[in-house]
C-alpha cells in the first residue's frame, strides 16, 4: 500500500511524488506518456524489500501542476527528474 504523497517544487510547476516506503536504494519510477503515479500501485510495494521506490507524476500529468504557458517539452521533463 502506498504510504505517502507529497508535492515537490524547485520552481513552477509543483510535482507530485508517491513513496512506497522501504529502506533500500532509492528507485525513481517513471510512467509513460499520459500516465500517472498510480500505474505503479501494484508494483512499488513489491520492491520495498530491496529499494525505496518513489513514483513521479510528470508536469501536467496525474496530480502534478499544469503549466500555464503550456511548456511540456522533453527537455523540461528531463529537468524535472
């Protein structure tokens, strides 16, 4: 079961993260286009014995903020990671 939701920001937009707990090496879980963090709801809990999985909603997807300027370039998604 997913234990924690949080919003993270370094600048606009705020990005949504879901943590499944765990004590191991951090593991960033990324969804595909038009996806969201919930794609990992069944997989992430199975990884907590070896990793600390954290799922990210990319800008404009899932519970992350939308950009008012519509800037959703690949370069910005990479910068979000």
